[in-house]
């Protein structure tokens, strides 16, 4: 086994980092982040990390690019402080939606982020529910993806599912939503959603599957502007869905998401805590429930440190 395990956290999501450390029964490593008046960032590791197996938790949250830069500087500081191995733990992967060259002369920025993490000194990556699983292939180092499915399945299993159907917001989400539907023992319907440009506006036309008089549970990887959910809820109601519930992993909640979601006919909205959600947003959003992913990350970190399987964690969906 590799050296002593240590867990450090950047400033993006202190609550999640401290919950992960609590589950692991260990304190977070000591460090100091200084932001200078010229906006430069300095990170000082304030304890010995020589030959340690170090995990660094930093999610993608506003300010996204500053938090990414802070993570890179933190990893670099750990590398030059002689850590034996550094694993970057990214509950929400930065720039995950920039994962393909769908226009001329643009950057595949998720791949650039992968390059930057490796250049800084990360030797492993742990993340959750990528926008596209192919992002794992951007790395030349081992990268593990957790799915929040077990956490969300457990939540919805505690309700009456006798007349329910899981709905994917588009064909691309069909595979992950199918995994969720399997965990709940429910059928799957798919919305035909198309996005024509980069305006973040999507349009839906059709529905594959049966939702009439049923309780629909929309399942998606993230809610950013809320446009996809608004459109999905509208189309589900027009096809006769009785109730509309929503489960998504990442609560990006950008732009006018709060207003849009509050103006959408949704009976329940369930997100996880991979991204911090401010108290103001929590209060403003009706019917919101936030589920913790801390125990999953703590379990995965312990498994990586001990050389045990991560995929086994995804096999234990409740029957
Ligand atoms: C789309 O491909 C994704 O699965 C999500 O539906 C999308 O990222 C959500 O974005 P928004 O809330 O802005 O519609």
C-alpha cells in the first residue's frame, strides 16, 4: 500500500469537504489560501505531506475558473512538497459541457482541463456523473467516475412508485436515465430534445414512451439554466402526466434558473450537493431537496487508497 492518506480541500465547497472528512474519520489537511489584490492566488501547505497518498477535493463552482486555478496551484504545491501520489477529487467536473468540437475553431476545454490537472501533478482523478462519460478518455492517468444514482434511487424508493415512469430529457441522457429506471424498477420514456446553437435554448418535439395519467420522474445529469427541465415538464404535462418530479445530480442553477424553475409545474425537485447551493437559492426554490454525496466520496477515497474496486459501489443499487 502507498503512504499515509491525507485529504485536503480547496475553497469551492467547504461543507462537502468537511462532511467527506467526517465520514472518513479524519481531519482535513492544513493549508492557507491567499488571494492578492492583483487576483493572484497563493497556496501554502501547512503540514508535512512527504510520501503521503493525498486527495484534493475541489468542485466546479462559481467562480469556476478561479477555483480551477486554485486547484492547479494546490496540486502543484503538494507535488513539490513531495507527496507520493495526488488524486484530484472533482465532484462536478469543470468545463464538462465543453466536451466536443461541434463548431469550427473552438477548444475542447474539458480535455484541456484534463491536460492541466496532469501537468500540475495529479496522478489520479475521481469525479461524479460526467456530462459525457467519454471525458474519462481525455486522461492519460486513471480516472474514476461515480454515479449519484444510488443516492437518488434510495430517495425515490421511499415514495409511492406504483404509477411512475422515468423520463430522460433527451436521447443522450437515455443511458444514465435507463440505469436510474432499472434501479427503481420502472419503465423509461425519452424526450426528443434538440439544441441548434450555443444559446443554451433547447426545443422539444416528441416523446418516446407512455406518460399519460402517470407520475413522471425526470432524471438528468445537471440543471443549469433550468431550460431543459422547464421544456421537459411542459411536454410531459401536454402528454397528460399527472405529476412531474425531477432528480438531477448537479445543481448548477445558473442564469435565471431559480425564477424559471419556480415558474415550472414541478411537484418535487431533488438535487445532490456536488455543487454548493446558497441559502438564498435553497429558500427561493420551492419543493427542493438536496441529497448528500459525502459518504459516496468518502467510500471511494478509502477504496482508492486501499486498492479496492470502485465499480462495486455502483453494483449495490437497492433491489
Ligand atoms: C443536456 O445535454 C444535459 O443533460 C442537461 O439537460 C443540460 O445540461 C441542462 O442544462 P439547462 O438546465 O441549461 O437546460
